[in-house]
């Protein structure tokens, strides 16, 4: 059996998402399972080198996660990213970037200039402005590199179940979609309540903000599950004006930490999404999405989905003078897990590796990612102008 090595430069993986979702739960997990098995005669085996600015952090990651899946040896690492592009540290054909949004264009330019790199894959958002996101996508395409952007939520078990229900005709005609996302992110200003997300997320000048972060997600979720977006109206707000930096010093928050939007689809369906780092959770999960249709409704969390068909829908009577006799949580049925659902990031990584090695289709390109940046930009323009904005083709 052939084990085909795919060398990957993994840049910026010392951050929260890069470490947990991409290095540990994706690439290391793929190696632990014995690679991506294509058929009895072929397996794809990712072989990473970790790159970044902090040698100590890179070495700690390499030592912690390499030996168990790398014949007892730590992963390779280097702070010499240009040397990695030039082949000084080995042969690597894929470049993956999970660095800060504002640094992404520079790294992707280096990847385009490298004759060794054949494919580029990166976190979203690819930029903070749609014009720049489109420029980056065209730059990579013109350089002849295969490319992709992370759109992980499409592989969540809950959204896969929603897609299944839609395919089975459970909803009938879909009337509306309501999403509620977020939780309380401590500002770090109070005793024994440290901040749990990076401080740059709350500084607009560093690429932070709720709209640029989450509208990129809502774009691909809505488009792939429910249809193209025709127009958007949005409102944002900086609810917490002061937060604490990682070094303990206070800083002024300049980015929106809450955003409220309505997206009208081309077929007239209304999608509403509330997103906030300043809300306390009393719902099924950190993200819930309710889909209402003529024949039935569903409520999805990150993993589970509950449905209520038209036949099982109760008929309440409005009477605030008496205690509500109906337990509205009772009339819902849980969609079973008929298969084992793997990590969403890992699944997309496996599909991208198949795209690189076998030229299988992969539609989640950098240009697809640019559509998410466009939606975020239109949301911010809508907030500023207090007006609806149409989504035009890129």
C-alpha cells in the first residue's frame, strides 16, 4: 500500500483555534488514525512543520503533540518561515495559515511566490474588506495554487441533520430561520473572572469585531443550507467599552461585540441572526438555529437537533392570567445520531487533502470566503447608514 506524504507548513498554530482545532483535533488526529485512507492501495499522510514568531511556543507544541504520532519524535518547527517556503527545512506542498487576519495577505503572497507550494488553505476571514479578500483570492488563483478557506460549521452534526431534514422534505416550504449565538465573554476587569478570548478580538484596528468574525460564518451557513442572500440590514454595538489586555493592562474596546441582523434570501425567506459576546445563555447551546416550515420546525444546537412536525404542533391559547398549561419543551423529538460524527474541522481538512492529492472537487475556495467578508462589510455599512444593503455578485 502506498502512503503518500503531504507536507504542510502550518503557520500561526500557537493561537487558540490553530492549536486546538487544526493541529490537535485535525492534523494530529488524522495521523493518529493512520492517515486519510483513500482505498486499499492508497493513504494520504499529512506531515506538518509548525511556523510562527515564538520559538518557545512552537517547541512546546511540537513536543506535546508530535511524539505520539511521529515515531516518538516531536513535530518539526521553525521561526524561519521564508526558509520553509524556500525548502530549507524540507519539502512542503501545502501552506496553511491561522495567523491574524491583518497578517494573512502577506503570508499568502509568500506562498504564491514559492515554487514549492502547490496549495493554500487558511482560516477565515481572509481580510477585513471584500476588495482585499477578492484581491487575495485572485492572487492565489493567478499563481495556479489550489486553495480553500475554513468553513467548518457546515460539517457540524447539527447542520448536517438540518440538511438531511431539508432533503427529506420535512420542513415543507421554509418560512424563516432564527439564529441566536454567543455567550458572556468576561472583560477581565473583575477579580477571579479573567478574559477568555484574545484581546485583539475587541479592537477594530487589529481586525477584531463581531460582524467580521461571525457574518463570515452566517454567510456560508445560510447560502449552503437555505439559499443565496439578497439583502441585509444590521446593527452593531460596542457593549463593553473597556477590557483587559493579556499583559493585565486595560484597553479601550473599539470593535463591535454584539451584532443583530436580518438577511432576506433571494426566494424571500427571512433569516435573523443575533450574535453577542455580552449575553448570558439560557438556551440549548451556545448557538441555536430554529428553522420554521409549513410542515415542521427544527431547533439545532452545535450537535443536537429537535423537531416538531405539523401533526405534533400544540394549539396554545393566549391567557396571561393563568399559568401556561402547555410545556412547550415537551413536544419536540430529538433527531437520532445514526452515524458517528467526526470533528468538523478535521472533516474539511480531509476533504482538502483529497483535493490536493487527487484533484477531487472542493468548492470552499478563497473566493467563497470573500463572500463572507463581503457580507460582513455590507453589515457594517448598513449599521453606519441605517439602511438595507443589497448583496451583489463578486
